[in-house]
C-alpha cells in the first residue's frame, strides 16, 4: 500500500536551486515518486511512497523551508504507485495565473487568511 500526500504552502522562498537538489536527492533516496513545484512564492506537490518514507519527506521539506504547517494538505492510499518518477521543478509561480498587479491596483483590504479563503470557496455562488 502506498500513501499519497498532497500539499501546498504560500511563503516567500529563497535558494530555489539548492533546495530543489536537496529535495530531489531525498525523494530518490527514499524511493518516493511524484512532483514538487517550488517558486519564490511557495511550494505545491503530490508525492507517493511508503508511509514512513512520506513522513520523513514531509519533515525534510518542512525543515528545508522552515515551515511549521502547510496551508493545506491531504492524504490518501493507493494499492499501486501512481507516479512514474520523482520530479522537483522550479517554476515562476506555484499556481500559474500570469497575473501582475502593481501596488496601485492591489487592494490590501481584501486579504483572506487560509480559513476564510476555504470558506469562500465552499459558497455555491463563488
């Protein structure tokens, strides 16, 4: 049985190339497959492997990026390994939207914390 773990965290990240290699080497060493995307704005991924190895990978990723908790995560089980290989990619954006806002266009009074955001997404009219 394989554990499948999905996660994301929005946080300013640095040393992307160095950290990409650290994560990639760790995933290979532990036999974990899946994709982790890192960008200056945060990280997003779905990985799969044996339960203990996934726990080790979660702890390693949190330690590398000084993360206490992910903004969101989920775990499921699979009878087979759903991914072909481990991939760690550096992207311009974690969630590609190609949006650029200058400071005059940005309305800072509309910020939502993660719980408020999830509540808004659950509304039928959103």
